[in-house]
């Protein structure tokens, strides 16, 4: 691992940001406008949630400037920022001025107060309702926050152009993503070392978050640190670590420019896997290996997903939990009983990258989500390209509600050996997730520094 100072965030060079803006203008001449958004009040105006700029703005500007807007048109690029507020200095200290931003970014920068109406400009709906209201007032047409799956006709070409650019990461983006993955690795190592029977989940989560904060980053999403691995996105952290149980940690760092990591590991609270835990852990690891074997430029991501499903199913049959032919069980969608989600998703500026635009980003033209249990939660169905970053995250979960839905007397009911499944009662849920960069010759795991095999995890916890 690099020294602490080496992990402090590096900014994207202004020339890389200028190149992104130029590529976008070549696809959509404009006029285009992107709002950065505002901090949202938590319970009263002066107690706000931590500010996070809109992702499309960050992609083109690279700095989280609150209350700003970027305009692209035939004249080039102009950044509009709030006027300096001398009264705010008492509370928050001096903020960069328009001149400061102009020097740093090599952009023409003006006061936001000088920006008038923008009739005919295209935009992308922000997540921030205040930004949506501001855009509505400038564009003279409704802009609804979070409506990326219901775009206005004027905005569709911009959405398609932005998707094309952001699907394949440029060198500056990959540098940001490497930084996020590096700090995430430190966080997971801290979590492994902090785990002790009798502690609450919150103690381990705090150790992981502290490592991220110490490196000048934030969490890319609310960390999932739970003894209830069967709850896919567990929110609470008050559970007590049982010495006979597992702890699932889904934690990723985000750079100041918004680039995210997303990694999950599952480890034994005691520091040693039980025989059943190890058997099932190795089964999930086998499923991930099968998925990774399919990752290459030109491959369809759906095939990556199905490879992981099939491999896990064969392991479950091998462990005696399901009886019968793996091929027939696959036709019955038996894997979805224990692995109900997709194998992963796009990763970039958003932890589920560009899902603010709905399935338009994740699904190639002409493809739609399938309704079957195996694929209905699949977030990505495109051909992989060199420069794309995806997560690969198969899992095994004992979710009582899914088992209860099996029709009594059905083929699936007869195939399930409930007594054998009960022997794995110390396995509530296991997920193994890595951040995988598609390359010209295969792939690179950006999160490879985090222990993953059962043996390496046990060694890291000693």
C-alpha cells in the first residue's frame, strides 16, 4: 500500500475536462446547460446535508461548485458561479472567486446573476429539485428532478451523447477511479482488522469510514456493514457481531470529483470460516471467477451474468442443497432463490453509473429488461467495451420470503433439500464484489488489493 500522502486525492487536469466538453459539443453543438445544484436543508436552512454536485456537471467541470451552471454553445464554454458573499466568510472562510475558477479551469467564468434565459437549450434533468426549478425558470419549459427516464424530445440527443461519452472512461476518469479503489482497499483492510465478536456493526463501519475520511474522500453511498447478509441493502448498523456468524461489508470511497468505488467482502467474525461458511464462500467465489472469465471487449454483459448464475447453481447442486440436473434447474430459475439480483452494474461518477437516465444507459438500443426471475434485476445489458468499468458481484443469500414462495409439490419444491439447506444456517448472506475495468485484452480488477480468498481473509484478520 502507498504512503498516506500518496493517497490524497489528485484533481483532473483542466485540459482533460476541456477535451470532454469538446467531444460533447462535437456530438451535440448546443446550446446546452448543466446545473450543479445546491446543498439541501436537513432540518433547517443552516443545517444542510453534505453537498454533492450533479454528476453530469462534475463530468464536464470536475469541481463541486455549489449553485453554478455550465453553458456550452457555438461560442464555446462558459461557467457561471455565484457572486462572492462577504458575509459568508465569517462562518465558512473565503471561497474561490470567479477569477480563481477561471485560472484553475482555463474557462471563461461569469457571475450566475448575469445568466439570462436560455430558450431552446438542452439539459439533463438533475436530481436536485432546486436545480430543476432553476432550469425551468431559465429554459421556459418544465424540467422535473429525477425524470431521466422520461426525457423531453429536445434533451434526448444530449442524453445519448453523454451516455456514449461516459460509458467508456477516458484516462483522467480511470485515474480518479483508481484513486477511489485504492482508498476503498484501505477501508476494507481497516474493517477486517476492527472486527471483533461482541462489537456492534457500527464500530466496524466507523473504522472503515474513518479511513475514507482520512484520505480526503467521502463514502460513495451509505455503507452496508451487516450481520444480516441476507438483507441486500441493509440500512441499520446496530446488530451485534456473533462469533459464529459472518459480516458483510459493502463499502466504497468517492473522490472529491464524484468518482466512485463499490466493493463488497464477507468475512467471519471469529477470523475463521466454519466448514459450511467456507464451502459456500468458495461457491460464490467460483461464481465470480466464472463471470470474470467472460469479461472481454465485445462480450455481452448479460452473458457474464448468466455465467455467474450457472456456476453458482452447479455449486449449490454439488453441495446437495438442490437435487437434479443443473440445466433443468436453470430453466426453472432455481438460482434466483439464492441469488436474486444481477451480477453488477456500470460504475463511474455514480455508484450505479448514469442510472439517473433510467435503463437508457444500462440497456443497449432495442433491449429491455426481462421479466423472468433470473434477469429482472439485471442493471446492464450492453456489449462490453475497453474502458468500461463494471462491478462483478454474485452472492448467495438465505431469504426466507423467497423460499416461502415456492409452490408446494412443484418441481422446484421437490428439488430443494431443506434439511441440507438448514445445515448452512450460519450463512445468512455472502457477496463478493470487485470493480472491473474492461481492457483491450481482457480486464483489470481495480479492487485487487483487498483480500478475497478465504485463506487471505483469515490471514488479514490475524
